[in-house]
């Protein structure tokens, strides 16, 4: 059973401009240290930063929480399995928001100028 879906698309240049303008303030507000270590080590760091930004937006839509005082950007961490598959780790109140009966999966894709992410919240248990 599907509980929620979310999708987001963003221009890579938009993230690059935000980083150039707001520097560490932007990076530290949006990304966890794990995400920064990964993205900033890549040749095209802005593409990777944009992918994680889009993923967090898509996840917020799928969870139907919106961004408020209780949920922060850094409550969602995107990392990659060894095979490259993106995975999600939730912190704070989001960690218990899904409960034991729901799962969250994402898929990210990019072109030269854009990044997109699709998120789905689902359960495999019968009700």
C-alpha cells in the first residue's frame, strides 16, 4: 500500500548560486556532514548537492510533513550504498514518523542542467 509520493526537480545552477552567495551558512543549514563529505569530494559537487536537495524536497512531499519547526533539512540524510543506490536516513522526529510499518525509497536522476528525485512511502504489510 502506498502512503505518499513526492517528486522534485531543481536546476543545478540554482544550488551553485546559493552556495556561492551564502557559502557555509547554506551548506550547514541543508546538508549533514556525511552529505558534505561525499558531495564536496566529487568533481561535479553542485550536481551531487542538488541531488540531495531535490531528494529532501521529494521526501518532505511524500511524508506530507512540510518544513516546519519540528522538521529540519538535516533531519534527512541521503547516502549511497556501495553499489551506488541512494538510501535515506532519518533523524529527530522524522525517525519515528514512519514507524515500523512503513518504508521509504528514493530514486534520483540528473542531466547536465537538472536533477530530479522521486520518493515513495509504502508498506508491504496487509491491513
